[in-house]
């Protein structure tokens, strides 16, 4: 028997309740997953039709290895002999015309990379000595060297890469994938976020659902301690009692929905139900101690400690269980120079933390037969300038933010392996050949999942929005 039939006066009181009072009454829920939907400000978003597949997909899931801070393409992927010739001189004035720089002046000196490069694989891709593991997998990746953005500060650039807009409030890429394609798992969210490292702070706007229903936001899991804060039952409440309380809350929410027809109430119901199922599914999938010793050796993992290596192994476990979009944020790539971030000590540390597990993920997926249907994307919000910031001392040398031409790489999921697409100019400053914009990348990713980026839209406040805004072309030469 439902609450409505037992207590019809409840429905009348709900009609008279204010939205604020109703949210207060329902806020003692099962954790942050449900709480996030309660706090969403974009209520009454207009109804939209979920995107259908527009053509046969090549990818089913994606793992996005986001290197927060801006890895230096010039010290990792894109060597420039001209920088050696001009090292210590001022950058040619004509290059810097109409260019905005984040922190350095236009009189900054040219900086050659202190690292040795060699060519590898059938593609002859150049790689730095800092990436010995990627050197062994270069024929499995597509390196996009003509990539460029329009934002040169961290927060707008991070949002641009993740949401297609430089201002907060738009849905994250993973939210669009969740909304358009759903999840292959009943017990795990479609979109999961894991984070490691220190440095440039990140806000949940980068994985928020924006104006999409709240159940499509990224759910942040922790790789050590409780996987999700507050998702467990409080002391004295067993599973049966929790189920009863959720059923009662669901009745209340459904009654309120009949009054308001607010889609966020439906999202709230879905969030509570997912949180309940996650109480069982998440601890199991997050327990990497169950993995055999050879897997720990491959990734370089340390069970019980938060690390990028652990998160790469967790990403494989999550996509195996049907999670559509797994995003790993690793902070610490903001190397301006000085003791808090330089190109000698700190860049080496970041590469030691990420090179082995990134490549292990590719090899692990490949040997399990999952790489062809799993897209792996590696990159940051921008690259670094050819000019020096700081001074030439080993613990001081650095580079400034640089969006005009840098490198990202991809593997699996319908991407052509063993190729280098695009190039920057002789100074590594501008993308000049086969240029790929942020919106082009997003259009291409959606295409690989069978979605036409022009057709997957959501109507909000009288306008049809899409991930690629009003731009974007599929980059066909990199498709397998």
C-alpha cells in the first residue's frame, strides 16, 4: 500500500509546501550522489529527446586521462631543432603579433628542450626520453600534434576541453555521453571521475551535468578509503531498513512530481536508487587487491594508496563492468618554473607517475580484447610556450601556458593506430598542418560512438544546445 492511499492528506500538504522546504525535508539522503541532484540549480530544464545512434559505432566506452596543468608538448612529443638555434634569444616579434600570453612578456627568451628525442615505431613518431614506456606502444596510438584551443588560463581551458565552453554551466563531455548513450551497467554510474595529484585546483563544473538531468553528472570515486563519501548506511541501519526508507522517499518524490512535473525530481529518484545499488557494486569494483601480481607489476600499482597507477587499473575494472565514461584527472603539470613546478624535477616526476600506467592500460585492454571498443584519450588543457619562464637554473626553468598548438594522443575505439596527425610550426608555437580544434575532437569522439554531433542536442531555455556548440568537424583521417 502506498503512502498516498494511507495518508491522502500528505499530497495536499505537499502541494502547499514551498520548494525550499521540500528540499530541506528530503536532504537527509544516502550520500553525495543524491545530494548533488538536490542542489542542482537548473530545475525545470525543458524536456529533450535522448539521442539515438546515427550510424554504427566503433567505440562503446571511453577512458579520458586528463593531465591537469598543461603538459609541455615541446619536452615530451614535439622536438624543435630551431629552438636550439635560437636558445636564449628573444622570440621573433612577428610570431607574437596579436598573441595573448598568460604570465610572461613578449621579450621572453627562447628555450630549447633539455631532453633528448628519438623516433619510434612505424610512424617514426618523436618521443622524449622521459616517456620510455610510451616508446614501446607508439604503434598503438594516434598522436595529434596539430591540436589547438582558444583558452590560455587553467579554469576556462579545462572547462573548454571538458564541456566545449569556457564558462561554467555547460554539461561535461561525460554527461553528454551518459545522456545520449546511457550506461551498460545497472549498478554503476555511466560517468565516473577519479582524481590524483596536487597543484592547480579543479572544480566539479568540469564533470557536472549542467542543464542536463542531474543523474548524468560525473560521480567522483576515491581510490583509497571509502570509495564514495556518505554512500554507506549510517550506524544501526541495515539494508532492509534502508530499502524501506528509500521506498517511502520515492513515494514522496513521485507525489511531488505529479504536482510539478519537474524533471529534476525524476533525476533525484534515479540518484537515490543508484546510490543504493552502489553500496554493493562500488566496494567490489574498487578493490584492486583482487588483481593478480602480474597486473600490479604491469601498472606499477600500490593497493591502499591513491595514485594515478591505481586509477588506471580501476579504469579498466570500471569499463569491464559497463561504465560508459571514466575520467582520470592527474594534477601537477603546471610547470612555470621555480621550486613548485619546473621542467627538470617536476616534469620528470609527472612522467614517472603517468607513463607506465598509461601504457599499461593500453596493453591490458588490448590483451583482453577491449581496446578496439574502448577509446583512450590522453592530454591536458593546453601545452607550454617555446619561451622560457623563470631562469635557466635546473630548479627554476619553466614554460608558460600555450593553447595555440600542442599534442594529445588517442588509442583504440576506432582510432587509426601508429600515425602522427598534424604538426606545429618550426618553433612549436602554432598548429599549421591538419589542425584539430577542441570542437573537432568532441565531434570525432561522438562520431566514434555512432552519434552525429549536429543531431545530439538538448533544448534548454528556448535554445538547442550541443557539446560542439556551433562548430566542429569530424577528423576523418584519424579514423580506422
